[in-house]
């Protein structure tokens, strides 16, 4: 057989192709599964790392939130906790007022530490306080009135000058003792009397009064800015009283009363009566007793004489030696026992049923109903009737 170079080339080429095929790796059946498994493991590792990081961050965040918001702060923050607030709501309120770092953490903390029975009221707290300190304060209870200067003085109807002084001190930069002293400052009172002669002439001349301006501090809300002095504040109160009484000056004069007498009776009516009808009826009783030269015998006068607040007056209390004690002394007394409303002033000027000659009254404290009588025997019968009503 003859030699052919072309054939040799092809034969060599064929051998080479076979060798090349042998060197090639065959496909591995498990490779895709191994790659997928690796991806899953990688994802799981990443997720675990994220979870650990989040848990770590959360743990440190909670631990940080348990600490005072600002340990170096001396700022006083007033917080009012409304009645019926939940721990969660209180936490949100404290966070909103910048007392604590996180309200949810506070809620979690008080639950785990078993704090409970948080009370409504006004609290003065600081960002430097711990959650434990805050929780203990909330358990102890707050004040029913604001504790920090709000710049507003609310004079309620029927409150005394002493009570107003407390409100002034709690809500302004002024001291109670300075406020009360100003009410008896003769120079200041005389200046006001010149400014409001119809209102204060009889008050200036009154004897044995505890405070010359008691009764003339008109019930309203007064705003005390930095530019308002203590004299300005009291002047505002007296000015409002003058404005309220201005429509009645001619009527007071026509009835031959002094303003001091009207304000004194009105202050008693304010505390003895609740409804408009009862106030007019009670005013009539007082005026009937005055006409007969009888002592008014009202517990309101005794409590003012004692300068105390309590529910019941004892027989010993009735003997207190004071010109304000209208059990021992006849007439109106030195002056007003509180600062009455216009409604009570109108009741004194327009009393009802005076022609029925009522001289006594007694109220059922449970129902609020007031019973009137012209004789002491009828009065005693009314007392027994109330006892029977309350016993059933």
C-alpha cells in the first residue's frame, strides 16, 4: 500500500482529537445543587448576622432608654396626668414632654418592675430622673393644682383671699405672704378707693376685717406677664369687681345698703346655696333674720373665723372668739367671708319669698334639697324629715 502524507495527517489528527476528548472533564451531576446550597447558606448567614445586629442594637437601645434623658439637667418640667391614663399613655406623655427617652420602654419597664396604681394630677419632673424615680412619684400621687408658674391666676367663685394667695404663689413669681399683705396695705387700699369710690368706700371704713379687699377680688382668670406687678394684679381684680357691680350701685343705694353689706351677705349666700332659686331664698332668710335682730348663725362664718376648711362644725367651734363668728355676734360681721359671684349679689338684691317670713333653712346633704321654715319647731321637724329620708 503506497504512503500518502495526507492520510498520515488525518490519522495523526484523529489521534489528537481523541486525546483532546479524553482530557475534557465530563459534566458533574451534583454541581448545581452544591451552588444553590451555598447560596442558601450565604443568605442564612446574612440574615442571622442582621438579626444579631438588630437584637444587639435593640438591646442597647432599650438599655440606653432606661437611663435618664439628661443626667446633668436641672430643668423642671410640669406634667399633667389626666384621670384614667394608662401606663402606655403616661409613657407617651412623658416622652412628648421630654422627660424620658422612650414611652414604650417606660411602659415595658413599669410592667416588668410591677409598678401600678399611677395617680392623676400635676407632677414636677426632671430629665435627670431615673424611670424608677418617676414611677415612684406617679404612684405616690400628684397635685390637684399646677405646681409651676403658668402665668395664669384663676380666682374661683366663693374662694377666700387666703386661697387666692395660694394660687398666686403657685402660678406666678409672687409670694402668698406679699399678696395678703398688699390686701391690707392702707396706702394701696386708699389709692384703689379713690379710683373706685363706689366700690370700696364702705370697705375702707370697715373695722376688724381680716383683709380689707376680701370680697373685692373678682372671680376670673388673670394673666401675669413679666411686666405685671403684684399691685397691677390686685388692681385688675378690683377693677373687674367694679365693672361687675357697676350696674347695681343705684339699686344698692335705693335699698339703703352699703356695698360692704351686700358683698358680705353675697359671700354667705355663695357658699350656702347652689341653685339660683335657693340662693334667692337663702338671701331672704338672712335678711329676715337681720330685720328681727337675730344672729345669722351660719357655719360659713365660723369656718372663716377659725380659718380652716372642714366638713363639720362642732359645738366647741361655735364658741370661737372672733368678730366673724355670726353665732356669737349679730349683724353682718366685719366684711365678706369670700369673693362671691354676681349671681349671689343679685340674689341679695332680689331675694324671694320674704313675705313667707322664713327664718331657718336646712339642706339635705345627700339630695341637695333645701327646706325652709318660719319657726324653730318647723325647723326641727325638717331636720327629722331629712334624717328619715337618709335612713331609708
